[in-house]
C-alpha cells in the first residue's frame, strides 16, 4: 500500500502541508485514480493523485474579501464509567476472587458508607497504617481532564485584480485552535500568506510567480518523562481508578492525581515552531497561438522547524505526615532543529490541433526533477537547575547530541499522446522513464507505460432516438491499463550502513564507542511496479 501524490498548484505536497493550506485559497480539487490518468505524474503517483488548484484573479475590478469565523468543538462521546465507590469495589473484588482478597469486608463496608453518604470527605486515614490515606472517591477522570467544549478562531482575507497585462492575488489567514484539556491546555496557532502574480510580457510570453509562507506554533504538555503522546494520555486517563481523587486534604496531588493532572500542569511543555516558505516561477511560451506551447516552472521550498521540549517532575503525597515524592525520572530539556531544502523543476511542451473538424490530436513531452535535502540536529541534557528556565544550558546531568543528514532525488521524462475522432472514439497513450537515487545505479531507472480507450456510445447516430426517449445525455464505455513505479523505500536502503553507540561495558575505566557490523542489504533492490486495470461506464 501507499499514499496518493498530492499536488498543490503542480507542486508535490504532504498531507500535513495540505492541512495547513488556507482553505479560502482553494479553487478546485480533483482526484485521479486510474493508472492511465495518473501516469504522467511519475514516481510517486502509483497510488493515485490529488490535484489542488489555488485561486487566481478573475475580475478587472479590485476584489476584496474578508471572512471571520468562530466555532466550538465538543467532546461528543467518551467512555461512561461506573463511579459509585461500593459498586466499583464490589465489581473489582468479585473479579479478583478467588485469586486474592482485593477489598476485605471492612473496606467494602466503608465503600458502602460513602456510597450512601456522597457528601462526606472521601479521603480517610488508613486504619492499618495511620501514615497513609485511603481513597473512596467517585472520580470521573474524563470530566476532570477534558473540557466539554473548546473554541477555534479563523480570520482570512484576499485581494485580487485582473488587468490586461498584469494580474495579482494576495491572501492571508490567521487560525487558532484551543485544545480540550482543563490543565496545561494545548494551543495551535497558524499564520498563512500567499501572493500570486502574472505578467503578460508579450502576446507570446507570460511570466508568473506563486509565493506562500506558513508559520505555525503548537504548544502542548509534555507529561513529564512519561514518553506519552496525547493518544497515550487518553488511554491512561481511561484506565485510572475512579476511587482515587485528584488532591489530598492538604491540597497536594494524590499519586494518581499527580500522574494525570500533575503531569499535565507541571510536567513541562513541548513547543513546536515551524516555518514553510515556497516560491514558484513559471514561464509560458506560445510558439503557435492556441496550438503549441512550451511551459517551464521552478520551485524552491525552504522549511525549518524548532522543537523546544522540557520535562519536569510533578510531586505527590500518600500520607498526612509523609514527605512529598517526585515522579521518577530526571528532569530534562531538549532542543532539535531541522532544515529542509526542496527543489522542483518542470519543463514540457504541449501541442494540440483539430483538423478536418473531426480529428483531434495532442502530444505532450516533458522533463521533471526533484531534490530534497534534510539536515537535523538535536541535543538534550538532564537535571535542570531551574524549572523556570528549562534549557540545556542550565542543566548539569547526562547529555546527548545527534545529527541526521539525508538527501534524495528523482528525475524523469514523460510523454502523452491523445487522439479523438468525432468526440466519440478516444485513444490515449502515456509513458514515463523515471530514475531515483534510492536504488543502486544499475537499477535506478524504469519505464512505465499506460493507455486508455473510450467509446462515447451516446454520440452515435443510431442512439439519437434512444437518447431522446429516455433522456440520456451521456453513455461512455472506457477501459485503461497502466504500470506505475513505486520507490517508497528508505533513502539509503541499498547501502550497507553501520550503526554506532556507547557500549554497556566498562573498559579501562570508561565506556567506549563501538561501531557495529552492517546488516544484510539486497543486491536487487529496484522499482516496485503497480499495475492497474480499470473499466467503467459513465452515465
């Protein structure tokens, strides 16, 4: 399996980048599913293509649009929990029997008392250990953790004008989404700006530019050193004992209250800041007006990302005279940065002509190249001096650094030939010759052909009476076959790589770094071919 290729204004885009697009900029969305129609898009179109086109200026008058939206999100369904103390204790006790006596009869009686007297204080001194508390709560942890609703805000605008020689489109958007957490809430902020301009230099030369910039910040709790994400946290909340309560009589966290709410409020933050900049320059040459064009475009994308994470301990108590305890692992501050350079170049020529009123021919030939380089750096250090300034510079414990550099490229040539006779009989042939850096030199290139035929039966003369009698506008039979290449493997999967790391043994008073033998690498790693046969009837 795999993911579809997503193109925004003919530029490959990830699903995450698509989700950050200003929706008010979208002009149209198309989906190509069969191999013949997707073949022209190359190495990453094996599982379909999604085409997104953004708006351009349409009116000769200046057009200004401003929109503002406010919405709320609600938690519609969450697990319903039994919270009556006696019922909870009895169910758990019966489930444990006869393996062990989970709740002795005396504790069950106390639980029954609190069920019948819900306004009583649910935290009592353990009669068997006066230094400890016992809890007989009725806590619905879902209600303690999550708000019933949260707001979202969006404001956007666009200004456009289309003149004889020049047209422009400028848009911007601000979006904010608050999370659903009662403590240590997560907040998402995003800013978008896009500018598009077209210059008709002569009647045969057009120049264009499409530039966009996105800045976003996501601030969320880190849950201390638990290695949880938000989905893991939901699981932990769902399984926390309803008999426990969030806080002790002296205001300190209980052990489970600290593990859930304390981790949210005091466990630290994860702050992700990212910037995405893209600019595309396009050129169109009309060799023969409305018949033969040459088009070229070049895109340079420069993205960066900074993650600032801090992990703190929360504190809790288990008895009235016991000292506060800290959650287990050392405090930590970490930083990571990533820089992404992505370049796309396309050149193609398109010829189309109708002769003798019934014969339409089209031929397209083009070249495509993409390169992407990623450079990431990360570091951490344990034992923060101060939780108010969580930075590796103000930590004194164990530290670590890491760096990752990767680069890949694809290059290909493509063609398409169409012939249509009298708008009834349709023939199309496509082909690509693609190469990728992910395979060894001898196996980098592959040829992937496809084709389709169609017959518009409703345009035949013998169908005229039938069409009128049943109100038939379209009846088309179509079939296609295509072979597309899939190169979704690791960037350096064809190379034997050796990992390194500090060993667990001490030699001569220190732990040396070891370099380990490489794993097994296939000597036949090459393109996966995805062959698709489609047939259909359009009505």
